[in-house]
C-alpha cells in the first residue's frame, strides 16, 4: 500500500495516513520501534509488528484491499453478529463501515495510557444500518500500543435507544505462524466446545493442548481469560488475555476449504491461525443507556 499521504498527528507516535484508495489509516509507533496500523474502514487492525519489524498478524496475499471488501487478515471487528447464524451478513456490518477518529472520548478508567500510544475510533449507525438493524448504538474502539509493543483493544458498545437490543461480537484475530502443524494452543483444556464442522454438536476438549492436523472450527465456551499459542518453529508464544468476551473461536480452514476461498491462498492455511476472543453462545443484551465493554490484550514473548 502507498502510505505517502499524511493527514497529520493527533499525539506523539500517532500518524494518520491514507492508502492508495484514499482510505485513512492510523499508524501507531512505540518508542522501541513496534507498530500497529488501523484502518478507518471497519476499524480493522491491518498490521502489528514487533520492535524488529516482524509482522505478527497474518494477511492473505490474495486479500482484496479496496472497500467495500473486508481485508482477509489482521483483526476485523465483528458486530453486531459474529458468524453466519442470524439475520445479518456474516460477521455483521461494523467491519465494512467507515469509522471516525474520536477526539473527545468519554473517560476509560480501566486502562492506563501513560507511556503508551493510542487512538480512539467511533462508529455510529447510518440510515442504511437502521434499515437492516433498527437499533441506535455507539461503538467505541480504543487501540493501545505499549512501550513493549503489546497490543490492547477495548470496545465499548452503548445503547442510546429506547428499546433493548442483543448482539454478538468478536475480535477476529488472524495470527501469523510459521507452520500450523508445529503450533499448539493451551488454555482450552476440559472446556466444552461447539464444533461448527459437526453442525454445532457439543463436545468436551480432552487434550492438554490443541494441535492441528486437519480443519478446525470450534467455539470454546466460557473459556479462561488467558489462552497461549505456542509457535515451536519461531520459538515464540502469543498470549491472548481477554475480559468481557467469554468464548474463544479457533479456526483454520486447512487445504480443501482454503482452495474454495477466493481471497485466500491455497497453501496459506499453513501460516495462519484464527483465535478469536468473542461473545458467541449467549449474546449480550443492553437496555437503554447500558454499556458493554470487551477487552483484548495481545502480547508475544520468546519461548523455548
């Protein structure tokens, strides 16, 4: 992408740029050299790099980078529906709307921004949104990059209407891995899960760790607030911490399904894994004036 057109700065370490299609993106940089890039199209995290410039998120080489397409990779924001079960398009409409930079967000006391680089985005429903989902909401997203290069996402959804509404939600996180057959996920042991490959039949995880030898598409229910993804070949571990997001969706399309996805390379299933902090099984219901908050903390460390 061409990042030559700069709009200016909102605060230290934050730059607003435009891609070749004229879509504004926010580039966050930590003092040590880590970075994150967020598109105002969908509020989507497109890139997260460590201080050595290594990309930590997967984006398909066949991803369509021009709206209204959603980029295949990074971290799309799925709201007010995650998945295909429901009245809306798969994964909802928030990931395909233009967000705005929020210059005056209400206080968020639960997160310390001292020494951190961050940006606040906001999405409000359009007239077209009301036609397909007739609810008045305000969705705010704070993206924080710590001095250590760790990434935090905090979403707040407020009901500003006179009638309750329900929604599901996910940070649809595409992790970059070296070889899926050498990856294991810990923190899911003994959990019940719904298997999307078996018509959502319910099972219990029996293994000490989840490993990958074929397609996986599971919804782990009421998971712990910390899940670890071990990449043996790169000797690094992703730690996924979450709050307000009870479920974890784990997805890898494997060989056959990869070939059927137009914006996904035939062999790219080998170098990616989706581990999504989400609200799936029991949607959130907000009464007028109520607010829901969900938080995701992503960190990476060296492992043996």
